[in-house]
C-alpha cells in the first residue's frame, strides 16, 4: 500500500502554480490522522484497554501513522488547493509530517490550540499564500440548554477545535476560519452545543466583515445544509450580513448535483463539511466565478469523509 501511495505522489509531483486570479480553497477531514489516536482509524476506542495497548507499541503506532500519512497525502496533493483546511488531524508535528509527504509542501502552516483532550483532534490550515495574522483559537463562550424543558440544565461552551488566519489575495483581505464543531451523535445536548458554537464563530467573523475583510468559514461543521447550525453560522436567523452556502446547486456542475455529499453514515449520505463565503465575494468574483465540487474518496482506508473544494475566480 505504501508503494502504491508513493507512486501516486510521484505522479502528482508537478509543481502547482495557482492562477493569479483564482483562489482554490479546500477542506478535508483526515479521520484521526493523529499519532496518539491513530488506532481510532481501525475502529478502536479512543482509550485502549491493557490488551490493546500491548499491541499498539510505539513502533506499531508510528508505522500505522506513517501508513495513514501515505494514504492521505495523495488526496491532499490532488486537490491542488491554494489553501486547505484539515480537520481531525494531530498537533503541529503530525501536520508537518503530512506536509513533508506532499510533492510540493505548503510553505505556511497554522494549527489550532486544541482543548479537546478526549479526541486530541486539531484543525490545521496549509497555505501557499502568506498569513498576515494567525489566531490559534476562536475566543468566546456561549450558553445553551442541554434540556429545553429544564432551565437547570443550562451550560456553556467554547470552541475546542478552531482557528482563524488572515491573508491577502488579488489585493483583497480575507479572514479564513477553520472549524470542527462538536459531533451530533450525542443527541439534543450536543445539537444545542453545536448551535452555540456556531454563534461564537459568527460573533467573531462579523468583526472581520465590519473591518472590510471577506470571510470564509470552512471545515467539518457536523450538520447538513439547512439545519439549525448552518442557519446560525451563516446568519440566516438575524439581520447581519449572511454567508453563502457553496453546497447549493447554483455553485455545482449540473451533472454533479448527486455528488454533493461528503460523509456517509449508516447508508445516509450528507454534506457535513462546508465552505461558506461572505456575500462580499460576489463583488470581487467574476460573474459565475464561484464553483464548488466534491473530490470523492473511494478508499475507506483514507478517510470516512470526502474533500470539498471551492474555486473563486477574481475579476481582473
């Protein structure tokens, strides 16, 4: 498998030169590409028992991580993106290992300060465009009701896996948020928490819009188009400026509308990985110059998600 992956990388080893007018943004969930948790890629629990730990020696773990890198790297390289938001990835050392495995490594790397000690999942941004600012966390707290009929269940949350960077492309300032929101497998409580996290993201990026920057929010938002988290993070439930949903049919090739899913669970296919754009991009993009596509991952050993790619063609 390593030999096949190496051959694929060799085939992709043509230097990628982005168009001066096209910005290509991608997001990809790399499924526990994390040294300390790489065993989860095999369906094992996050915390191993004694018998499992005996198998997962440091040498076995390192080999499993390197094998996973060699599977994921060709997918990342094939996206040919200027900027990639990676979710479910390890800390800087793990990100650097993946980046070094690419035929053309990204010169600019930012990784969030993860506070999720259970999963140890980080969000990372790889970029061919220099960052003018990096924030390794998305600041703020938001209250939510774990049980709608019991106010005593009120809790609050922050964002454990998220960061933002600022960059300049084609003379335009862009604030890019890389986000991984809490999973929806925990029922109503995590649904309410995820909406609260979306509120924090919105509160932060509205400041960028007010400062005249374009905004991109990308990552694994763990909810489908039109669901409450997406409504909140896009701003459809308030009167401030909205974000565009690039998962809509208008941004996809008409022949690829059935391919707008990034994750399959128990036979149900949905788009839960998103790239959202501020409406301000319409003012700087060519007419019809915003296109989205899903790069299908067919090998389940690579990831249980598929990458989403959005290209913005700027006016000359």
